[in-house]
């Protein structure tokens, strides 16, 4: 089977994507698959470089990677791909939309507002905002363009910085608690990881530089463990994720708050998803195998559904 490992892309997370892709190239089972490195530098590469592959193993992140557009193009080309569908990918990439859906389902998520310009920000009653807040691109990842803002005087500068990366900026109430991440593989919860960054928050350096964050498997009390598991799975199902995903949470005073859901989690040497899988006894090679198998099954079910609707 020819596996096209698609990496790079055109988003701010290009370097992270290249790291993920290189890891996948190294660890993919060569006795079963024929890996082909496909570096995306331009949107046209998606069409010109995918001929002949049997499945696209997506190592892409950010815009035109995990926002549904790549998935839609591959669907049109008839090429199966790993990870979630067009719908789930686009919803999860839009933090505002995903938080609205999760809150509708009774999932706690920090209060937030969305602004699209400094002019719009000026119409916001900053006295009604409870500081500190997290200012971040609505559809960004890897904490690029993200800042913690502790006073109204610094808000405009942070919003302007975030607008460099996205047309819409989220201003979200900051939850000062313990950060957890829950990895889910084909509907199965993997061990939970607790994150304690050296920096003010889990920023880009903390995520990708070795030693910049303390990341440990954590065992919660039975009651809290059950609640975290329930919330993570509810997010996975509500947002129609498939194959694999990672749910980022904050834990404060016994309450669980969902920050976001990632449909193409990083798979670099320091990434959280492979760490969680390893704690469950799943090595990187087996992890890729299970992601590919689950994704092919999901694409097959989707195709059968479409055929059934047409008939």
C-alpha cells in the first residue's frame, strides 16, 4: 500500500508539521507500507503530488491542513486520508463554533467573545471582561499568536498581534488551574497527561522544546477520572471526531473546562499524543498502524452511507 505522508503546508504551523511528517516517515512499517514523502508548499501540490497513493497520512496542521479543506479536496480526488472528516475538521478548527456546540451539550468551557478588528474591540465593554484573559487566533494552533492579558490596557496590543494570524480573535477567560490533555484513539481513551510548563502558559516553546514543560501521566481520583473521561468522550462524539483526536482541558476546584479539540494532534518527538499512547503500551509504529486502520474503516463507512443515500 502506497502511503503519502503529507507534511509542511501553508500555515503558521508548517515547521511543526514537517517534524511530525519526518517522525511518521521513520516509524511507518516499511514491510507493510511504501511511504512517500509529500511536502506541501502550495495548495496545488495537493493535486499534483498525490497521484498513485492509496491513502494520505496527514501530518498537516493549521489552516489548509486540519480545517477541512484538505480533507474535502482528497474526498473529491477519491483518496482516503487519516483523521476526522471534512465536517469534524472544520468545526474543531473553529474554536468559537466548537465551543458553542460543546456548551450546548452541557460541557463547561471558559467564557469568551470573538472580535474581528480593533474597531470591533472598541465596541466591547472591557469593564465587563473578567481579567486575566487568553487572547488567541480563533482558528490557530500550537499557541502561535497567543498571549495572556491581565489588564484592559494591554488588550488592544494582544488582539492586534493575534490578528496577524487569523481574521477572528478569541478573547477567553483565563482558567488558572491544572492543564490536562486527553488523547483518544478510535474511541478509546488513552492515559491522561498533566502539563506544567516552565513559561506562563503552555506556549510554542513549551510544546516543542525538550525540557520546557513537565508532562506526566496522571492518575486522578476515581470520581474525577470518570468525569474527565466522560467530558473528553462527549467532546469527541459531539464534534464527530474519528480515528484519533486530543482534547485539551483545564481542571480547577474539581471542575473540568474544555479548551479545544485537536483533530490532527502533533506527532513530533515531544508531542503529547505519542506520549499518551506509549503509556498505554502502544509504540509509535503501532500507533500509526491503528490510525491508518481506523481511518480506512471510517472512510469506508462514510462511502457506504453516501452510496445508500444515493440509492
